[in-house]
C-alpha cells in the first residue's frame, strides 16, 4: 500500500477492481469515506478532511476511478455504478475496516447512495450532497434526457457521444473548468432569465453560456490550478464516461427498482442549485425513499459546489449527523 504524507494528510494508493484507487486520509476513529463528483477530485473535500478528523473520525477522500491518480480503465462500460460501488468496498477493506459512513457530492451522491443500497453490510450510513436520492425507475434515462431540451440540448445528452465534449474541453481545460464552476456557483451563476448553462444551442458548445472573467469566491487561482492540472494530465474521457453509463445503470439496477435506502441518511442541498429544483419531487418522496433520513437541509444563497461554497455550515451539519449516529 504505497503512501506519502504531507503535513497531516496521507496519500495512499490501494488495490481495487479498477486497478488502484488514490485516496487522501486524515485522522483516526470511525471511517468516513468521501466521494467527489464531476468535474472534481479528492481536493473538493479539502475543507472537510481536517474538520472531520479533528472531531475524531478517520476520513478518506478518494479520487473516483478515472480521476486523478486512480486507475482509468479504457472501456466506457467500466464506469457503471456497480463498478464504482465495488471500488468503495475495496477501499474500506484496504484500509482494514469492516464498515464506513459514505458521503458523496454531485455524481458522488448516487455513487454513495447505491453503495448504501447495494452493500448495507459495509456502509452503515450515507450522506448525500447536492443531488437527491431517486430510486431506479421510470423510462430509460437516455430517452428522458433526449427530450428535455426541446430546441436546445440538455448537457447530459451532450455528454453522451464519446469525444464530443472532450473536443470542447481539452483544448482549454483550465478555462472550461473555471467557466463551469462559475456557472453553477451561487455568487457567479447567470442571473434569472439569462440562458441556462445546463442547455446547449444545438451545434454549439456548452462553454458559450458560462460566465467569463470571474471566479466564484470559493475558488482561488491555486485551487483552479489543482483541478486543471489533474485533468490536463488525464484528459476528460474517463470522467465523462460516468454519464455514458446511465442506461447501463438502469439495466443493472432493475432488481432494486424503487428500493428505499434504510440506513441512516442525510441530505444537504443548495437553494440555487438546479439539482435541488429539478429533483424537488425526489426530496418530497424522502419519507418513502429514505426512511432512515435524519435531516434534510437546503442552504440559502448556495449553488452546486456546496461543501466548497459553504464549508463551515456543511461541516457543522455533517458533524451533528455523524456524532448522532449509532456506533
């Protein structure tokens, strides 16, 4: 298990079905696994690692397969949810633990949710940030997303064709990342009535609707350097492949259609986040879909990058929940 230590953070490479998973660990105590979303890395949890470690937890923030220093299998279908759940289980085992609390943001939220759903023997509680839990069901996802844009194209549909979004992003990774972070941040997102950056004019690019020339308050130039440096090295295909498996997930998870997550759970969303608005019905359904829900919180004036936009409040909510969980 190779590892390096910088200040109080320990970087490890552990074996997984992907090949290897890179993680950053801090603290001792009950294990908490942090799972990032798109387009981010373990670094999105930089404010949570020290806070949770100081409160008596062993915290491990992973690079999801396809990101950072984790392995990036070449096959598109290697990024289905069941594979990512298997990686999470492998990380817990590699760290010598029998169980963990799993917390995810953005794509990390459904990865965390399905970890608790499919392997409740390993994941004793689940925290979901920004993207609400919605059980498997309904029509095939690609059919839903293809019909969402009308004359425009919904970004998830735009991401489906291998190479298409890469051709937009990879010539200027840093600029594209700065744009999407600003587009979905509470303090820099387009004003109401302006073109929605989640939709693309057909035949054009996503970045044309991103704000230009201003970083959100939570994102410093050095922070952006970290994110851009990783994707400039790895490329974008492996990260985008998560979107290209949504139909496969729909097929893979047929046996748990409509299933609730019974483990203790927590949801934190941003009032200005499109995910919270679009999936409002999923939040209303929590009494049935998350019967173990301990708390559901919507933070005002907050966009999509919630644990970076509002780190102190998110840390407080996470710790209140973690500290109340049964041992």
